[in-house]
C-alpha cells in the first residue's frame, strides 16, 4: 500500500494527497530529461504534475452517457437537425501523452425527443478527458449519442491540432487533423450528409 506525502495531507487549500510512487515517477522523468528534481523551482513540480494529470484524465471516472439520460419530448413537433458546432476541447494522445487541442461539431436528427444542448458538449468532454486518439474519440462520441438517443442520424466532425506532431517529431505547426463519423441517415443518404456537413461548414 502506497504512502502519501505528508504536507499534502495538511494542505489548507484542500488539494488531494499524491502517492509517493507517483511523485517519484515524475522526479525520475525530470532527471532523465536532464534537470535536477531537487532544485528549488522543481521541488513541488511532481505533486503539481500528478494532480494535473488526474484532472486531464478525469473522464475515466465518469460514464459520458449519463448526460443523455434526461430528454425532452415537448419540442413543438421539431424533427430537423440539431447541431452544436465549434465546441472547444482538449485531450492528450495516448502515444506521447501530448496535448490534442481542437473543436468538435456534433449533430443528430431526433426522433421524438431532444437533450439539452450542453449535454452534447459534456459527452465530448467525458471522452476527451482520457488518453485518446482522435479517431476513437470521434467514434465514441457518435456511438454514445446513437445508443442513448436512438436518433435518425448522428454526425460528428472533429478538427484538432496534435502537439505530438507540431512540437516534436516532424515539428510541423499549423496542421489540423479532421475526422468524422456518420451514422444512420447521415451515412445512408447523401443529401442529408451534405446538409449536415454544410451546416458544420464543411
């Protein structure tokens, strides 16, 4: 059983304690990168990094689908496309743990009920706040909406920049990756697909 670093337990700011082995892992990484984890500026860095990663990956602690449990049926007969576009999000790639920063466009064609628009963003963030690849993130968001709302169609388009490409490796800034997942009528009917992509600006 891991021990916890003493000062954290009495932190008046209420910050959660961080296990010793987690902080030691960060210290090892700092040293391996070429710096001295015992110098003044880095003394508190291991705990800060650990807490930051707990926050970055808070999506593991929730089921994003719960945000779609409450639906509204009094929509005045509305049965056309519902679209939430330009939703900003941040994630981290599972290959280099580098930031993925972008926007998502989420649309669905309801049957006889809709959800609050903020819930679509919450579904996105629930999956984004995990170690990810953009392709899977796109598919997971679309599948969740498809399974929970049972709409006529779902369309998800994600545009993002990947620091694993812009800040390291090939080091090519300004590059955006675009992924999409079409389900139901948006996949089967070309006119519907063109309509929703047009609304998204694609």
